[in-house]
């Protein structure tokens, strides 16, 4: 069965400098009374870098250093906190205490340097590349540094993307959420559930929409009601839906959602959803299953079976479906691109594991992407993909932020579309990095004892 695990020990790892997609600006006063300002770039929990400037009383730069961090979420009683730690004892470490009542303006980390007591940062905020100017970049990087030109190029790309997608992303989405929020208030309903109900879930193909754009058919089969992992699975649903909604709005693609969750989570409902997908030959199909998975002891396929029960205490019977069967059905529908994924265990049926909790700073924004790279992935790519979180005999690990594999997919997708990425666009890169991200996270959080090695099959045309 699927496994939830959270490490209590903080492991300090050696990492390489990577330009991240998410940018943060940190301000604090150090133990000597000097003001400090840092530009942090985050690609994932293990790849975080910061260029830190120390200023004198006249705001002149008196020191400049590069710091590498890794991030780990820990739990102390009912309190959760995320630590960003450096292997350098003289570098400041950051601790974020998660509290749903704290707004973004108060989202400031506690800090420590060496053995000193914790103190509060002045500010910590996200930056979107399109809002950063050259003067800010030149404050942190010299013009002869490679990161200077890389950031400037990325800023230009994101500004072009913002201009090209303002109707879809900023105006349209802003108005939509304003209206939905007000309706939810009047009707005393949940904003997210109400918004989901307004997403087109009809069965026409893309030619019938009249948009001239390929349609994305998003099938999310997620076990939100099961006792042990319902909450992380629900996070997977929210994370993937939010990401795909943003992508399709940026590209002007119609999105058709086929949800199989909550009380509708069953083998019958999943098969009904699969039957109702009728794509045009230029459409995209994306399927994600998040829940318990298993394999028979004599099973030939390396890919798992999906448990389609709402409770761990119900009888399995025929309430399951093979990943390979879902892939066969969807890849035979004639869409230009078909992607079938599962975030579940690949162990013998009945195996179980302990439960843990956690959170993450990662995935708070996704604004720094290149529209052209997104087009390459979703409008020009052809083929089919089948991938799962774990190899035969392995568990799939998650925490309250969601499944490591699903979070890895979103992270890898963002990296592939990032304006900072100069490599050729490829779904093979996305899936390889998804599997690698989940493997690294599972290795760290299980102290190397429960590593998951995802598998994939890709047919690119």
C-alpha cells in the first residue's frame, strides 16, 4: 500500500548551483546590526541558492556571498515548520512555521546564524520575473556573470509571455475567481468546489468547441476518502488541476475535466469516465491516478493495479483496474498526445505502512515560464507516455503536501517550461526528472531505506 513518511532528522547534502524558477527576496538584520538582502532561487527542496549582500550604514555593499540550501519539513507536536539549512555554519538558516491564519504579508521566516538565538526576518516575498528590472539584477550580479545574462533573458521571455496571455490568465482568471468567491460567500459554499463545477466537463471533441485549439482532456482518479492517505491524494488533485488549468488558460486551450473522486470514486465511475473521453486527433489526454496500488505475485506487467475502493476495510473483489489497461484504452483513442500516470504503490496487495505529515515551501507560484516552451510541450508534441511512481515491490511515498511523484511531476513540468531553461523541450526530460525528483525525496525522507524508482514507457513521434 502507499506509504507516508516524514524524516525528523535534517540531512545536509552537497548540491550543485541550479537556477531556479521561483525567486524570493529576503531582508534581515544580522547579529552585527548590518542590513542584509538576499535573492533566493529555488528549483526544489534540494536545489536552493541565494546571493546574499551585506550592507553598511550608508547602504554600501561590504560583503557578497553565495549560499546553498536544502529544505526539510519537520514536526514538533502539532506544529509544522520548514527549515532551509546551509552546510556553512556562518550562513543564515531559515525556519518557516506553517499557520493557515498567517497571510503573505506576515510570511516571514525565523532565522539563526551559528548558535545564536532565533530572530525574525524583516521580510520574505516572492518575485515574478516579469516584475524584476535590470537594476535589481545588477545589484546582485555583475554583468560578466553568467547568471546576470540568464536572468535578463528569462525576464524578457516572461514579459512576452505575460503580454501574450493577459486575457487568459490575468483578466479572465481574476474576474472568474472574483465572481466565484462572491457566489461562494452568498451561498456559503466552498470556493474550490464551486470553481471546479464551472469547468467544462462536456463530452464533445475539440472540433465541436469551435475554438480551433486542441482540447486537454484531464482525467483525475483520486482516492480522497480513504482513511490513511485521503488528504495527500486530495492535494494531488488540487495541485494537478490548478497546474493544468493555468497551462491551458495560458495557451488558450479548452480544458475538459473528468473527475473520479469523493463518493464517485469507483471502478464503474472510472470506466464511465474513460468511455466518455472522445478526443479529436489534435487533442491532449492527461490521466493521473492517486491512491493505493498493488501487484499480484505472478503479475507480468511492471505497472501496478489501482485500488478503486473508498475504504481500506472494503473487499477488493474486482474493484481495481490495471494501469496497462487504462493506457491501452486511452492511447487507442487517437489523440495527438496521451499521458497516463499513477502515484501509488507497486507492492503485493495488503501491505501497509505508517503515516506521517509534512509541508513544503515549494510550488507557491508558477509565473516564471516561457509560452514558447509550453507550446512545444502541449501544442506540438506527439506520442504516448505511461509512467508510475514505483518499481515492482516498492512503495510510493507522500506527505500532506501530496505525493512525491506528483509533486515531482509539477516541479519537472515547471522546470521544462521555465524561461531559465535553455535545453531542448522534451517530455522525456519531464518524466525522467519527475522520477528522479521522487527518488531523491524518498531517499532523503526514509534515510535510504524506502527509495522509490519510478518507471516509464515513452513513445514519441
